[in-house]
C-alpha cells in the first residue's frame, strides 16, 4: 500500500490484493481502524465472474 508521487504530483497507489500499481479507477476502502485500502475493480473479492454475476448470489444471472 505504497503511496508514491509521479511527475504530475498525483498519488500512485498500490493494489492491496495483487500489489500492482493502480492506474485509473479503483475501489477505496476505509476500515474501522482507519486503514486505507485501494483495490482494482477486477481484484475485488466476489466480483471475479466476467458476465456481471457475483459469488454472493451463487452465480445466478440477474
């Protein structure tokens, strides 16, 4: 969860799950302990099916 600055001065975050740099949109999570997590949309738990189905609904198409 490094936060580095690039040449433009904007922060570059690292994905909490895959530990790769995040470019563009990501999910920001702030925990009860005030820990800040940044995760790629594709790395989100339960969101690993490509056609819009989730693991929480048993993979049923909605």
